[in-house]
């Protein structure tokens, strides 16, 4: 028996084909004009204009460049649907005709797709108000890649004037096959923490290292030693990742610099493990600098703290049931928890909702073209995912039409799971 929410989703999106070309143009435009975190002015302007034209009460500049749109449609729950907007400092290598026109910046994580699907859902529900009742709160969020945007929005005075949500819903495109929907009750994504380490040496001529303290050598030892945190200090049953993503030092081959800068990021799935890893990073950095005879201890700066993404079990069951009806039993799979991170869950935290946590649900939808998935080497999904360009890759390229269809359907169905 088809649920009311699934039936209403099909009715709401019955004219999606008429609007598909416009959504495709929107996606390609956003993809070609990516904007880094806190610079999403053009993207925010487009989102605001589309929401305003659809009849939403729009507020711009929330938490910086964030946008909110409220559509009140009678009595019923308030449902928050969220998309992030920012791009990454990555040089695109997809070769697509609509590839990034901004040097060194790319929508390598699919946030252009998220905005497109948010607009698709918001416009579809605005066209079909006779089919649902309640309030839709559409949120276009900045700076997810820094883990700062959601918190900045909920701390903005403008946020306090918005209706308190009864459900918080979000999604993310990934390298699963187009049409697949990935759910998981409870923990679905890990926490993430970024640590910057500033190493102080004593510079000089490359021909006279004995008169210097070389911070480059210290940084090299530090990078190597940090890898032992996971392999030698953590239980193999604890999911932990420590990655050094940046090492900067020096300006010339024959000059020993005064400083070196190491930036790393680690993922964990509990507060206890996070604290243990952070303590190990601090201990190792200080010890390596002491062993090298650095003139002063290192400076450590902790930033980019992403919380755990934990789905409310009842909310996930409610949304995944509708998705199963819309996409089919075989298309809706349980996977994870993933080591990736999100700041989405901030919107449901009790401290930002009058002291009571709001049920939230976050899922993934596939973007890999079906032929590319079939052609990828390997038999299992894990083998294929290991070789298909994924999020943050310079070659990440979701199938536009299939992904827009899936993402808009999934987000609309989730909203109607509450608004029916």
C-alpha cells in the first residue's frame, strides 16, 4: 500500500519534467561559477531570487552569506530543508563543457547539486500547496567546508525570528550509482578536527646547516610520527583517520627557513577518541620540536571542529520508508558510518532550539552515471567506490539529470513525510 507521503511526492513532482531543463541550466551555471567558503555571494543571490519568486519570505545575509526562505501553508509542522553552497580550492580536471570557469576553484563536493535540488524541492512544493500543510523553511548555508557556516547562521539574530523546526532534513550527493539512496539510523558521519602546527627553527644558509635548526626536517619527522597515532596508539576497533594535508616551508632551495607549517585533519567517532588523538598530536609535536632543538615550542591551533552527524532513529525510519516507496527496495541501502564529516546537525542541536533537540535525518544520493558505475572495475560496491572519483576529487562529476531527479525527489519526499 502506497503511503500518503509517497503519493503526494509523485503528485508534487508530476510536472518536474517541465522544469528539469531549467534546473539543469541552474546546476551547470552554479558548477561553472563556484565560490569558496564565505564568498558565496553570487550563489546566495541566485538562491534568494529563486525562493522569492516562488513565494517564500526570504532573508539574506544570515550568518554571513546564508539565505533562508519561509513558506507558510496552514497548520502543521515546520520542516527545515538545508543545502550547503561553498566550493573547494581545487583545480577541476573533468573536461566537462560546463567545468569551472574560476581558476583553482571547483564544486568538487557537489554543493552546486545540493542547491539545485533545494531549489527544485522548494519550487515544487510552492506550486503544489494544495497537497500539503505546514511550514517549509529552506536554508542555503555557507562555509560547510570550514565547519563554520551552520553555527554562524544559528547564532545570527535573524535566525531567532524564524519558526522553530519540528524536523531538520539534509542530503549529500556521492559517488554511489545514480538513483541509489543511502540511509543509516544513528551515527552516519564522523566528527572532524583540523590542527595547524607552527614549527619554529633558526634559518640560515643551506650550506651551513650546523649553524641552524632546520624546521623542514622537524616537520618531516612530525608528519611521519603522526601516522603512528592510528597504527600504534588506537585500538583497531576504533575508526580513526589522521591525515596531513599541507606542509609549507621555505622559499628557496639553498635557504633553511625560520618556520614550517604543518596542517592536519583527523576524524573520530566519539568525544573520548577525539580528545585522545588531539592529546597525542600535541605530545608528538612538542616532542619532535624538543628533539630537534627548536628555539621555542610549537604553536598548535585547533579549528574546523565538525560535530558527529547522528540521525534520529525514528526520523530516519520515517524518511527512509518514503524513499523506499519512491525509489524501490533495492535502491535504498544502509551504509556507514562514514569517516566524512558535516556541520548539518548543528541545526538540530538543543542549544539552538530553545533547549530541546530537533529530530534530524541526513542521507546520501548517488551521482555516478550508471554506465560509469557498470564499467568501473570490481564486483562489490566497495571495490567500485575505491576507483570512481569521489567527493573532493578534481574529477568528481555527478550525472546532472539523474542526480537532480534523485536529489529533488528524495528531499521532496522527506519533507512530505512530515508535511502530508
